């Protein structure tokens, strides 16, 4: 089963003529189906299906190129290496959502990207935001406030205040989708304890081990891999883990690195230590990015629940409900190196299990104005790098093109997006070509199909993934 749309113009001149006609109601639904069929999901982390997000009318479209996490450069390179597709994608998103304002947001470190884009920005009447080099500047709550002046309601989404926020690579993929190209490749930064940090494009489903080899190999014998980012990314020791459509970073660290130890601490350990050591200094709350935006999140009060049971614990857990899990409290704020972030994550589980949450009446009282000292409490990236012992790994990761490189095999994840996972539509022994659909989601369910990222033969099928192995060359 192949995905291709031949009647959508693919060269810039023809596209410019087409886009001038605007998007009608009929065309809008057709384009949304194209975006779904291409498997476009959020490329920045969460993996929310993009067709669903764009089925709305808003005032503001925000292209999130803030690249919040330290060390990563994949958003920068996605914009630079796919500039034409990026601006085509912004045009599509603008027309689909009827937006009157389109803003490209980057951090100060990438201000040169905005300078390079000035001609296209002006030609399209797009705006830009250059935000200080702080963490977590890529939080959509922050970007929406800085650009629109509006605060997203507690637990809400940008749509609730007339905004759509999409990662810049997602926007590139929207343009490709409308041109008939499914998502079969991923921008990724490979850095940390590697010989040559790089940013590159790899087939979806390639292994972390293959990516590390592209970066010259590991410089440590027993690495821990952070996937996605230093602060909010996942952790794995399995180098066969495949790169999904929402994995932007592969950071290798020695197993004895401070971050490696903190990230792998067991629940029993961080709970026991927090129970005995928290002195309620409240620095975790005072530096919490959501607290200083006015949201009812107070990690130091959640830490108190370690001494509680029953109804008291449930009531105290409500102070964790709007935690965004950015890790500022645990990695930067706490002078005792405790773990308020994970205590908040555990508290949110308590809330889900007991179906608890703040009432509208409570939120009316607790949702405050933005803290007057907010700007002074943002975390400079150099501070974060120094505090977390990342200075040896704070190296450029320039873009390297491996167009002619093909892995021996890929494992295509079927569940990397929010919603219903894709179900296999191929079987072991099937021959597939790059771009063929290998997993489908039923029409009435929220989700996106998965596609083969290289030519080959299906060698394994599970409910979670499809393995494709390259067929040997025939002389």
C-alpha cells in the first residue's frame, strides 16, 4: 500500500500560484486528510497528531524553534536545511487555521536564523520572536504568553486562547505531506560522549547504535542514553532502541555522570530521601516556571505529602496537578538535590487514580497574575550547563548529510503518537518500498499511519513495531 499524491504541485513557483487561491472548506478537510495520511505528528516530543491540531480556527500560529533543551540543534538545522519547505508549511498552516498572525520563535543563540530568513518573513508578513537563551523557553505556555499576551487556562491548550503552536520540524513535514511525501525521516542531534557531535537526518526506525556510529562512535564504554533532551528526555541503556518521529536528541553520558545517576534513581530511593531531607525551603516552587506564570503548582507543598496518607495526601497532591515536568525544581532549584519533579509525577498518578482535580471555583481563586519577578527567575542555559556538569559536552553539532547511507535494518514504531496506535497491515516476508504504509489507524480513531522508511523486506511484526531489513544487493 503506497502513499502518494501526484496532483499537488511540488516546485515552489507552482506552489506559490496554488497557495494564492486560499483554502476552501472542502480543500481544508482534504488537506487535513493528506497531513494525517502522511503520518505527521508533533516532532518536538509529545507526538500529538498534527491533523487534529490544525482542524481549528485561531488568531495566532507559532512556529516553535526555541530548541528549549541544551546541547540540541535539530530545530535549527530543520529550519536551515529545509527552508523552502518550512515557509511552505507555514503558509499551509496559516491558511488551514485562518490565522492572522504567524510568528517564528527562536532563542537568542539562533538569532542568525531569523536574520537569514528576513526576506521570506517579510514577503509572507510573518513575525518573529527572539527569546533570551533560558530554560524552558520552548514551553508553549511561555511562547503563547510572550507572543499573544494571553495565559492558557490551567490544564488547557493553546487553542483555548486562539493559538496553535507547532514545532518547526512538524511544519516542514506538513509541507512535505501536502506535496505527497510521508514522514519517513527524522532530524536528530547526536551528542554527549561521542567522537564527533552531529545533527543529521536519519530514517525513522534506525537504531540509536547506528546514530552513535554516524557520530564517530562512543567515547565511553558503558553509556547511558538520554533520548529527547537533558531535562525532559527519556533514559535508555538499550542501543537497539529505534528513533521515532518525535525523538529529537540522542545524548550519550558516562554511567557515573551526575545526570545519569539522578535520572536512574529508583522511586523507592527518591521517595525515602525526600521524606527525610526536605526542609520546606520552597525554592522548588519559587523557581518553578509554571508557578511564576501564575499557575497553582507548588512543588514544596507536594513534598509534604511524603509524610501523609489518605485524604490528606490526596488533597496535598492537588498542588502537583499543573506540573509540566520540566525538572527545574529537581535539577536546579533544590539545594539538597531532592527530586520534587518525580514526587509531583507520582502525585499526579494519585490524582488520576482517585479522579481528583481542582474545581473551577478553586482555580478562580488560585490562578494568579504572572509573578513580577518572573524574568529574573528564568534559568540561563549557561547556568544549567555548568550546574549539570555538561561543559565537556557543550560542543557544536554541525549538520552532516548522510544521503547515501542506509542502515541494515529499521524498526518502525507504531505507537509514537498520542492516540490509538497504528495496527500492522503487512506481514513477515512482505516486500516494501520507502513510503509504503505498514501500519494504519482506523478512520474514527485519533492517530496516524506509519510508513516504511527504506526499501526492504518485513522480517518481524509485533503490535508495537514493524522490522524492515534491507535486501542484499544483487550483482
